[in-house]
C-alpha cells in the first residue's frame, strides 16, 4: 500500500520527532528556574541555596487583612496558603491590587520571610463574572 | 467535503460563496460586537477592560489553530509530497500571523490596566512571540525562496518544528508559574467564565473564524492558479 520510500520517510520523521520531544523536554527541565516567572513562598522556603539581595520575583495571594498602608509605603503579606512572606514596597500599586487577590512582587529577598519590592504587579485569575454574581457568591459563602 | 479543497475544485469556487460568507461574517461580528460592548456586563474586578478579551481570545485561538493546520500539513507534505497541502498551509499562514499579532497587541493593551505592565517575559507571552516568529519564518521562506520545491521543503520543516511550540503555549500556564492566568475554558471542567461573557466570546469566535475562512479561500484559489500557471510556463 505505502511505497518503501514513504515508509522510510515516516520512520525517519517519527524518530526525529521523538528525539526532538526528548531534547525539548530536557531543555525545559534544565531551564525551569529561568522559565518560571515567579516563585511561590513555599518554593522560596524549600530552596536550599537562596540568593539574598538579588533580583527575583515572588508571587501568591495578598493575605486578607494584611495590608498596612502609610503615605508613601505599603506592607503586606504574600501567601500561598502554606507559607508567607512579608513584602514592603514604596510606590503606587496597580488598581487591581487587593486583599485575597493574586500578586507578583519583583525585588530582593532580605531573608526568607522579608522581601523588599521595587515593582508590584496584579495577577488576574481565570474567573470572569459580572459584579452581581460575585456579590451573590460572597453572600452565599458568608 | 474535503474533496472541495482539491486544486481543481477550488478553481471553480465562485464569488457567490465568498459574498454570502461575507454577509454572514458581517452579521455575526455585528451581533457579537453589540453583545460584547453593550449587552454583556463589566467584570467584577477588571471592569470594562474585560471586553478586550472578546477579541483577544478568539485571535489567539485562531492563531494556534492555523499553525496546528500548517504543522500537520507540513508533516503530510514531507511524508507524502502532497503539493496542495502545502499550498493550503501557505494560504493559511498570513491569517494566523495577523491573528497572533492581534493577540499579542490586545493582550498588551489588557495587561497595562490589569497587571500594571504592558509586557513581561513569562512563559505564555514568550511562547506566543515564538509562534509569531515561526509564522514570519514560514511566510518569508515562501516569499524569498524562489524555487518551489526548495521553498516547499524548507517551509514544511519550519511548520513541523513549530508544531512543538503549540502544546508549550497551551500548557505554559499550567507547567510553569506565569503572570498570565490559566485557561477559563477547558475540556475537562466547567468554564470559569460567566455565561453572559461566554456567549459574546463564542459569537466573536465564530465571526472571526468565518473571516479567516474567507481570506483563506481567496488566497488558496490564487495560490492554486499561480502554481498551475508556473507549471505551464516551465513545461513550455
């Protein structure tokens, strides 16, 4: 049915694609540290050789009732519901920055629990709904 | 149905089909836009910037879908040497390329008010740029390599390699920590997007798919004509 030529081409291509998959997998595996955009607090805690005073990004949720604001600076806690890191930042936060929502902070770790940020980004989650629905959901949760 | 895409059939494609598709597209896009801009509610956090999604998501979807087709056509072409497959892929490439650009630009416009930044190099955004580069490489190969056989081979190799990027784009938000949010619409679970927002999204997707189909059919017809003319010239 298939000519010999076609068969050999299929075999060659399948082998090549398999090889490429394996190679790409290992490249991604070894570059994982560079591909992830941010580390969660748990990942920071689990890291054996943590690099202090070096630019990194951490991300998670802004812990409820943890925001302390004064005129120029803001302090809050980033949590992944297992571990927490205190973040301090001076400057304006994005509009969507709020308690219980996702956040990414770029800056330097002073120690495993304290982070000084020089940029704050709000992370949006995959939920989309009208305000009324969100209010109704909140009501039924409380 | 697939037979209709054979080179001889496509030449008899008349303008009636194109113009009825065009009418359908205008109607669907119009309804979609009215729904997206006026009827659907603002989001509970993002407010009105959620409306960018009604263009962003369909554009990304079509950009990925087109390259999926190009990749599979490239593999089939490398194995079986089916010429009309590569002509189809060639005609589809500009549509996908433009939509990947639209996806990147609209995403960036959405990112500023939502994340607080226009652009970051996280896995999703970077892999989307790589898709755009693959599109450009694919298109430029056809444009600048004059010999058909040669262009056909090189572009098919590019299409095949680029196929690997598609699952990376799709799953980048699950495999790595990214700034970009995970998918709201998945095959395995209920969509996390409210139906008042899902409806305009689907209508817009439909409208943009019809648009892509129109552009594709017109280009494909031209490509087949060009191919046949070249062939005739060379035989003389």
